[in-house]
C-alpha cells in the first residue's frame, strides 16, 4: 500500500468517526475547522488520485444524522449545506467565483445578503392549507426525520398562517426553513436544573438543541427553551425576486426572522459585516458561529446553481474560536475506561463563549511537553468549535520563577497501581482492571446513548453507585431492580426517579446485538466495527470461538481490533460478565439472523403472568424476530398485552386504560407465520 492510500483510508476512518460523534451522539470531539481540514485534505487526495475513488468515502455523501426511532421524510427540495470560508482571501475567492459566471450587467447590480449563522439545528416545516402539517430534520439532505410533534411545541413557530400573497399570487401550500436554537440563558437554566437532578449537563446550546429535538417525548421537548429563526420560504408557485424579499415575507407572516441581516453592495461591505459581528457576537443572547452570505437576486442564484451538496450562490464565513486568558492552577490525570490517562488542566474559572469553564483537556503528555505547559502558567484557552476547551498557548512572560516542567506520573492517581507506557504509543495506561475510575468509565460507556442508552445512568449517578459499591461491573446494572428500596433511600432519588431508571434498564434489553457488543467496551471496537463484527458472526459464541485470522477477514477490521477482541474474550472475568448479561436477557444473537418477518413491525408487547407453552425469553425472541418490540411496563402506547396465568398488576392497569388484552392462544396465533 502506498503512503497516499494509507492516508486516504486513515482520513476516511477518522471522518466517519467524527460524523458519528457529531450527528449521532451529538458529542463532537473536534472543531468544525479541524473537521473541515480533514475533509479538504481527503477531497484533495481523492481528486489527485482518482484510482482510490470509493463511493463509500465520506466525500461522496452529505453527512447524515438519521437515527432509527423517527419516521423518514423525503424532502421535496433537497436541504443543501454550505461550504465554509475562514478568512478574507477565501471570501474574495467566493466573490470571484460568483462573478466569473456573470455578465458585466449582472456584476454591476450584484448584491449580497449577510445573515447571522445561528448555531443550532436546521429544520424544514411544511404548511398545507395554511396549517403546520409536518416538520423534518435535515438528515442527509434528501431524507430527514419526522419531528413534527417536537417542532409543534416551539412557541415561536406559528401553527397556522394566513394565505401567503406575493405579487398577487396567493398560496397556502409552502415550506419554511430555519434554525432551531436555544438561548444562552435558557441553556444555562436547563443545565442548572439538570445538576440539581443529578443528570449529565449538556455541553453547549447547540448540543442541547440537537439532543432535545430528537427526544421521543414531546412533553419534555415542550419544557425546554427551544426557539427558531427562519430564513427561507419555499413554494413552487411563488416567484421571489430576492432573498431579502423572502425574509420580509416571512416576517410579515409572523415567522421569527433574525433582523440583524444586511444587504451589502460588494465583498468589502460583506467583510466589514463579518468583522463587526465577530466582535459583537459575545453580546448576543444566543450563539452564532459565523455569517451566511447569499447572493440576493434569485435570478442570479438560479443561474449559478449548485454543485453536489452546496449552492454556488452562498457561502458560510466561520468565526475563529473565541479565546480567553486564565490561570492554570493544577494538572490532574483522568483515568478513562480503557485505563488510558488523560491530563486535564484545572483552570481558574473564566467566562468563554457563553459559559464558565474551569477545565481544559491537554490530550496527552506529548502535547504538554510540546507546548511546555506548567502548573501556575497563564494560558490562552479556546473552545475548539465551541466544544471542549483546549489550551492554545502559554504566556511565558507571566511564568512564575519557581515553575517546573510536568512530571509523568508513575502510579495511577485513582488506584495507586504502577502505570505502563508502551514504546509506540503516547498514552500511559493503568493496567489494573479493578481500578474504580476505569470501572466508572466502562459503566458510563455501557449506558451511553450510542450503546445501551440507559437514560438516567449518567456520570453523577454512576460515580455514586460505584462509590457506594452498588455497581462492581456493568452486569450489576441488571440486578439493581432487586435493590429498589436501597435506591429510593439515596440522595436525590425518589420513587419516580428509581422507577424511571429501572424501566430504562429493562428497556435496554431490547437493544440489538451489535449495540450490546459495542457496549462491552472492547478496546478499538467502536460502533462501526461492532456492527460489522455482529453482522458477520451473528452471535457472541461464534465471536468467542473465532481465530484472529477469521476476525481480520472482515472488511476494514485490522490486527489491533482482532488482537483486542481475542484478549477480551480470553479473560475469565469478561467471560463471566457475558454470561451474567446473557442470563439477564440481553441480545447476544443478531436479530438479522433470527429475523423471520415484519409481521409485528412497530407493535409493542407487554407480557404478564405465566405462559403455559412458551417461556418468557422465547416469547420475547419471537416478538423481536418479527420486528416487534418487547416492553416491560404498561403505557397507553402498548399494542398488545399478553396475559398468562396469575397475571400481576399490569393486567389491571391494562384493563383500566383499555388496552388490547390477548390470551396466550391468541398470541401464539399472531406469531404462527
Ligand atoms: S441557509 C443553501 N441561513 O448553517 C442554504 N443557513 O452550513 C443553506 N444556518 O444547514 C442554509 N443560520 O443549519 C442558512 N441564516 C442562515 C443560517 C443557516 C444557520 C445553518 C443551517 C445550514 C448550515 C449551513
């Protein structure tokens, strides 16, 4: 393999992982700027080396944020995204590209509209007969997710509007596009509430918007401070002459439009708009991450058209990350779930980009040595793409006289065991698998959104349970139901919260095999690798029995993953955990293999009482194999309640709500295909 090919493969893998972090987990790990740099490098390498073209490369699609729980909606008109510019030169180049396609006359009358680039989540809202009938996320630009119920809770969005009239054409069928966001104060209040309830905090207003808009329960969405700025109205029968006219009409119809937009007569005016707002952004009550520059004339927009995923008539100007200066009080070492130690800078609290920060990541010891960062230093911090703050530089002239370079720790700060540093890796590892910090990390990963998705088992709760000795492994999570009383008596807990947690734990048993495999936290086995391995081997026993070579035969699975899998499953402790999870009823068989039909697709079942001819586990398997859902508690959303002998209180509740109660015989008929 040539160096170029190796780099291309590496870039594709990195970008895919960042896409997942950003779109699925809503937890970006790098800034937009760093992400764009990776993407641009890959685009360039692929263009220069067409023999390495791949239709699966991240350059060949618009990133997707699709998850499984929402219905898909096809956008009538694709939702494009914008290419980014970061400096004057790139803006001049955009202006030149636009002008190169225009006649002298068009250039003479050329206007740009500059709008603030709201840092939120884009949405498309459809109105029919003047009524809001559906709303969808951008998704991959062509197909989005139906989030109608959630969007309807946003008070600044009208549920119905008067007929739209433009140059004497009247329409009541149209689509409105805009950005849903959360104000900084709303975000801060929400986070304060979450702290009081012992829940994990959101990282920034954008993440909290992305997380909220994808909640399954519209009631919770309604309680969150979501808002919108709209920037476009589309209707096949309306012919706008300019973008500013479009904004004007939106405003007139009662949609919320950000009125800080401005019409610029040339690119110099655009530049001064950008630098003016780069300074003023910190005074806004909501976050913006740049400026969107659009050609004002729709006729010229149509003439310029689009290339692949972005229009030629618009561009985003992205602001540089905001910086602040503060004191680095101390460097501590955090132990992650794999045992790797990460240095963390404990900072004198400082206000930066909408929130107060007191910690910054230092990545690894090499980063500290390279930048010569020391305790007591005055440092410049930046929020990379407004995510986890990082230290950009040290102000050497303020360094205290007695300062000393940082020493690499020799023992684990959590458990005191000797640390290990391999020759070809920068990371330092604690190799004690019983180290409590590692355990907390492993449990948190197990319960996280991309894994078993156990709502309520966040950082604060996991720490509390581990410290109290209630969780000694992730397998213990499924025994918590026997400790209900003990849980209720804990700080910040009560009946309702405990029941919700236990319910979320039970529901997690429906997670597919690939998710279970990912949750185990095998080093290097990310969600993508877990999916491939689960699909190939179909069940856990085949993976345990597989040789290193058999694992590496899977496309894109290399030696570090295969070695790690073999090591994981040769460990008796891990094998014990798998057996316990299996006994608890988790899926260790790929439903792809078992899936027989879609005859129960979307239908949810609750079982109560003892069935005579079939065990509970096998009934569950049969439901899942036919596309159905197995749920442990009664709610109005349940389709069938199967009642056996000696049914419990679920039966009474089902009757009370008027659910469809069926006998074992009727159930057997349903699954007899
Ligand atoms: S126009 C082709 N206007 O930025 C037109 N987008 O990278 C594309 N955004 O997906 C959208 N404020 O989520 C437009 N005033 C604004 C915007 C805006 C924020 C977001 C939007 C879009 C992304 C483009």
